[in-house]
């Protein structure tokens, strides 16, 4: 069992590494893009409160204008991450579909190994894509 468990851990590493890359990526975006943008949004919104003579509608429009950039950036990043996750999921599903062809001819163990090898390759390939996503959203 120790050997099997060790092998299983080794197989999980590329996908776990991709998950860690994704967490680091989103943390980086939070610190370098979203927090400064949030600060800008708050400062802008606070200025909307300075003109007490304006109508409620003008005040609400001022607040909406302040939050627009943040909303657009969040939508862009969320879209990029959703597309990225869909690609990874499609790749993994393709691996599982291909592995099914090995079940009858070579057995379940071979099919599982082939699926994991393929999924590991998906994780390595798509991990490389995070840099281009970062360039598009910054």
C-alpha cells in the first residue's frame, strides 16, 4: 500500500501544483490590482458624499461611476478564470474518455494510469497559460 499511495501522491502533484499556481495567481491579482482599485473606488465614492447639495439621483450616479472600473475588471478576470477552468476540465474529460478505450483491452489499472498521465499533462500545459492570462487582465 505504501508504494501505491506514493504513486498516487506523485500523480496528484501536477494538478495540485496547478491549483497552487491558480491560488497564487488570484492572490497576486488581489494585491496588485483589486486592492488598489478598491481603494480608488472608495476614495472616489467618498468624494460623492462631499456635495451635499446634489440630488439623490446624482449621488447614486456618482457612486455608480466610481464602481464601474472595479466591476469591469472583476468581470474580465472572472471571465478569464472561467474560460481557463473550462479548458482544464475539458482536457481532463478528454483524458478520461481516451482512457476508457484501455479498460477492455488492457484493464482498469492501465486505463487509470493513462488517464492520470494525461491529466498531469493537462495541468502542466495549462499552468503555462496563467502568464498570458495575467498579461490580458493587467
